[in-house]
C-alpha cells in the first residue's frame, strides 16, 4: 500500500520538528538557551558535509559507496536541519532568516519525496536484478548497476528539476542571512 511506504518518511519529517522542539525545550530547561545560536553554525556545517554525496556522485571523490554516501547525505541533512530549527528559536525579528528556514523545510520535505521515489524505482528494478544475477555478475556489481539505473528513471529526473531550484533558493537565502549577520550583527 502506498501510504504504508510513505508513512516512515512522513514520520521522519515530523520527528525532525518534534526533535527540534524537544532539544530547544531541554536547552532552556538546563539553562543553555544561548547554545541555539551556535547550533546555526553546527547545522550549516552538517548540511555542507552532506554535500559530499554530490561529490561522490560525480566521482570527484572515491570514498564510500554511492548508496552509503546518499544515506549519509540524508542523516547529516536531517540532523543539520534539526539544529538549524533549534537555532531559529521561537522568536521573530527578521524576515530573511525565516524565509531561509522555510525554504530549508521545503527542501527537506522534497528530499523525503525523492527518497520515496528512489525506493520505488529500485523496487521496480528488482526483477532486473534477478536477470543480471543469472548472468553471473557479483552481488556488489549488481548493486552498483541497480543504483545508477534507479537514478536514471524518469520520475527522479522530474523530481530533480523541482528539488534543485528549491535547494538554490535555500542556499541563496541562507548565505544572505549569514552575510548579514557577519556584517551587521553586534557579537558583544
Ligand atoms: C537542507 C537539507 C537538504 C539539502 C540542502 C539537500 C540537497 C540535495 C541536493 C543538492 C541533492 C542533489 C544531489 C546531486 O545531484 O548532486 C539532493 C539529492 C537528494 N536528497 Fe537531499 N538535501 C537535503 C535534505 C535531504 C533529506 C532530509 C533527505 C531524505 C530524507 C534527502 C534525500 C535526498 C535524495 C533521495 C536525493 C536524490 C539522490 C540523487 O538524485 O542522486 N535530502 N539533496
Ligand atoms: C554560519 C551559520 C549561521 C550563523 C552564524 C547564524 C547566526 C545567527 C544569529 C547571530 C542570529 C540572531 C540574530 C538576531 O537576534 O538578530 C540568527 C538568527 C536566526 N537564524 Fe541564523 N545563523 C546561521 C545559519 C542559519 C541558517 C542556515 C538558517 C536557516 C536556514 C538560519 C536561520 C535563522 C533564523 C530563522 C533566525 C531567527 C531570526 C529571528 O529571530 O527573527 N540561520 N542567526
């Protein structure tokens, strides 16, 4: 059933928001509300690290399997976005950083949809796996081939045409926010 497959992703998305609220609550409870400010830097670094996947995908680095690096992308981006939500806090003083945070949550939602599409594509290719296995290829080679095949499927291509502009908007707004902080904020 479609919903059964999509449920873990909906859960993951809302778990991110709940985790951020919980962490924010705990920081306030134990008297460290200022930590949130630094979680903006930590979260940004984690999201930057998550782009290692893009380098691996384009063979600019060789470390890790493509599949493993995608999983790393998902975990790091999830954790980074959660930290940035805590950093955002429950106050509204400026529009720009909130637009950046909104764009980030759209990118995260879109990332979850991409994960769903990718999983479906890979399931559709399972039959092909059996055919290849019969042809005498090793399991590792088959896994690699399936991964790249899955990525070329049409739905994924269409999804990327939506996802990448979202990412660009998010990155632009985040850079503007960070620059404005460095130029105009009084660090005391
Ligand atoms: C702020 C958070 C995120 C940003 C900025 C981001 C950015 C990106 C970018 C730029 C790509 C394209 C990779 C490439 O072709 O080089 C991508 C792909 C992808 N992301 Fe994310 N992402 C984020 C969060 C997530 C999350 C939370 C998930 C999953 C739960 C996710 C799942 C995926 C998937 C499945 C792909 C497709 C892989 C592919 O096309 O090769 N992303 N993401
Ligand atoms: C190097 C990374 C970052 C640094 C150094 C940083 C720094 C700051 C600082 C100093 C503030 C307080 C501004 C004030 O009180 O007037 C702030 C607020 C905020 N930041 Fe960041 N930030 C970073 C990354 C991000 C990112 C990537 C996002 C969103 C995607 C973000 C979203 C926000 C939001 C929503 C607020 C609250 C604005 C408000 O109170 O209305 N930050 N940031």
